[in-house]
């Protein structure tokens, strides 16, 4: 099952890179949770550190974002992002939580910027 997740993460990383994101880390894992992809996006007015959750589905079933990433998962991602920021001493970074939803057949990739906020589901 984990191999399927890696396939989705590879697709998402390639997709983000093709849109100018710089991949900083993949599968950042701590006791509090895991972040699939940490990427940097350079916007004209600021640099954004994006914590990206990847959801990969075999069939054409791009799901509603609220079903794909529930409140419990959001809390884990936020806690893990806080841990990453603390470990890397990035207190002044503009942070965003994005999601990439992928279906394999037919292949569709959807990037949802600012998919949720740190205070969602708390």
C-alpha cells in the first residue's frame, strides 16, 4: 500500500516542480505525524513554505477536499509543520497548507493552494 503513496508523491513532486516549486523535503516524519511534501514557492512579493498533503486515488474519484483531509489529519499536519519550523528555525516564513489530489485513471492532478488553515479543526 505504501508503494501507491510513493507513486502519488512522485507525481505531485513532479507537478509542483513543473510549476516552479522547489522541493525541500519529502515524507518529513516525526512522532506527531508526517508531511508528504515540503516545498518552497517564490511569489513576486514573498517566499512561501508550502506543506503539501498528497491524496492519490486509483480511479476517477477526485474527492471533496473535506473528505480527503479530515480535521484529525489537519491537526497532525499542523503539529508536524510546527515541529519542522522549530527544528529548522524558520520563524519568519510565510506558511501555507496545500493539497494535491491525484487520480490515476484517467490521470488528473489538482493543486489546491491554501487548502486549509492552521486553526481549522482545532
